[in-house]
């Protein structure tokens, strides 16, 4: 009978009792290459998040999503509501990239880059460790009666949690209203800014509840991505895995010569105590595993101390644990990679080929012409939108192969970034000079880049189509 390992173990979350009450989790402190790498990644991601509204690129914040005005500034690029399809391409490429990473390396996003993990492990849990000490002290404090010192530490901890949550909430708001506007609202006070204040309070409350109490339950109960793993993983996905061939049977170190032999696992349970979701990785891959690799670090530390080779818990595929070869190129990986590449290419082409301004001809509702004796008058508007990150100027001119009187509302138009306007154009032509297909050219030139857009205006008159 062939030996097999399940792709995923689906069981009740380890942090929830049978009666539904939550079991507080206090992960054991650990040292190692993976926790060091994660802390570096967390620091970079927090700096990136905090710097997005602070750092200016092209005269605007690196990320500014002004939903009210439907103006969006992303890393120097300026977009409006009509550019939503470009952002959709980027979001689709990111989704396929996430599917690819999950099928290839498991739940790496959750343990290394998800904002839930980044802020919990990079901001809130360090506050807890600073005020309440290591895991052993925190567990002892949980069982101890309330004292003045415990009350002081707990109060201070939650005040700092609230401050941190408010800080994250205000940075989030700055992505939508800009940091300068947000600072102005703060200085003005709540009067006149009820909506932003309500958003700030609501986001702060949600973040405080999440990071102060809910924590890992978001990952193991609410997050749909964790539930998707069962259809994204396969036997060749690289995951955090315990090697039962090396580790079993478990047992403490025995010095007697006639002692019953055991595997390399000494059953110290440090891999359980260090886990942020309190699972036992020795029971197989489970849906609560975030691929944080803290169990790898702590197990390697134990193996080094007892003189046994590292890697009892390691990144490996389930087929590798069974002694089989691991396939790198697989249909699902190729499919996700191709789809991600197509969407990324489409996004790149759209951004590179995107023009810095829009110019369209709009006809007024109703009859499109006016008869004035022997002449016919056509009136239209040029809808002009500046997509530059800064103020820009545009010139408008008319080219015609037949006699025509043209009146332009403006010949040079100056527009702020992502501002738009309508320029009226009135064309008067002798009725006898018009025939089917008579057109003149409206020439709009971007005076910053020299780029030109020509828009054809077909003249209409009674009997002329």
C-alpha cells in the first residue's frame, strides 16, 4: 500500500475552544534566518505604506486616490475614471501572481506580506513583548490575579495599541484625501469635517479590535484566501512541512544504551509554542499554516543543540517527503504564469501607450445644424482633459480643404492636472460648398510634449449625410 500525505488538514482552529471561546496565543520568541528575513520585509513594507502619502513623485503623492474628484495618482502616473480598465489589468495581474505564488510556494503571502501579518508582527506584537515580556511571563500573568502593576501594563499596552491603530488609520485616510488636506482637517478640528472624522474613528476602532484581540482569527476564520488553498495546493507545492520519516517515533533524548530508539523529534513542542496560529505542524499541512517559517527556525535551533541535522521541519513538497521527485513545471503553474504575464504585458502596453491628454468632439443635443440664409452653421464642443501630473497648455487649430469660417472659444487652453474643459467650436460654411463626407480637422497639440491629436469633424446640413 502506497504511503501518502494529505495536501491539507481541515480541522477546528487551534485558538478556539470547543465552546467557541478564544484561546489567547502568545508565540514563543525565536531567532533564526527566516524570522530575521521576515522582520526586514516587514520594516520595508511598513516604510512603503507609511511613505506612500509622504513621498511625492511628479508633484503628487506616490499614491493618492481622490475618489471624490475621480483623480488617481500612482507612482508619478495620473489617471482618471476612464482609465479604470488599466488599473483592472494591474489588479488582475496581481491576482494571478498570487495564485502562482500559492501554487508554487504555499501561503507565503500570508506569512510574509499580508498587511494583517505585517502590522501584527511588525507593530502590535512588539508592543506586547515590550510591556509584558516573553511568552512564559505573559502566560503566568494570564493566570495571576490582577494587581496594580498588571493593570498599569495592560492599560499602557492598550493605549499604545489605540495610538498605533489611529496612526495606521490616518495613513490610510491620507491615501484618499492627501496628507496636506488631512493635516489641515486635523488643525481645523472636527467642525466641518464630520465625514473624515467618522471614517478615522471607524477605521481606528476596527484596527484596534482586530490587532488587540481578533488577531489570528481573521486569518483562520474570515479570510477567504486561506480557504482557497485546498484548490491551489498540490503534492508538488513547496510548503512548511514536518518530515515524519525522520521525526517519528517522537520521544525525549535517551542516554541509556538499551533505550528504545526514537526519531529525531524530541517532542519539545517548541514548534507549537512558536506558531502564531497555535497549530502543530507535525500533524501535517493545515489550513491555519501561514508559512511564516518560525517553526523551522526553532526546530533548527533545537536540532543544532542536540547535535542532529537541521531540516526536520523545512520548506519541502509533500512528494519530497515521500521520497519522490518534485515537479517544478506543472500545468497549473504554467497557466497562472501565462495569465499573469498576459495581464502584466497588457498593463505595460496600456501605460506606455497612454496619451497625456484626451480630446473628443461632442455635439450638442437637438438639430446638429443651423441654416443662416445661404450658409450652414455647425456647433460642437471639444472636450479636453489634461492627464499630466502638472499643469499643461494645449493649442487648438483648424485645417480645412474648403472655405469655412471657424470661431474657437479658446486657441490656447491651460488646464491643471486631471482638469477638463469644453471648448466651443462654431463652423460656418456656404451651403453650396458642402457635400456628403465634408470634413475638417481639429488639431489639438500638447505644448509640453509636442504630441498632436487630430479629430475629424464631419459637417452636417439638410440633405447632406
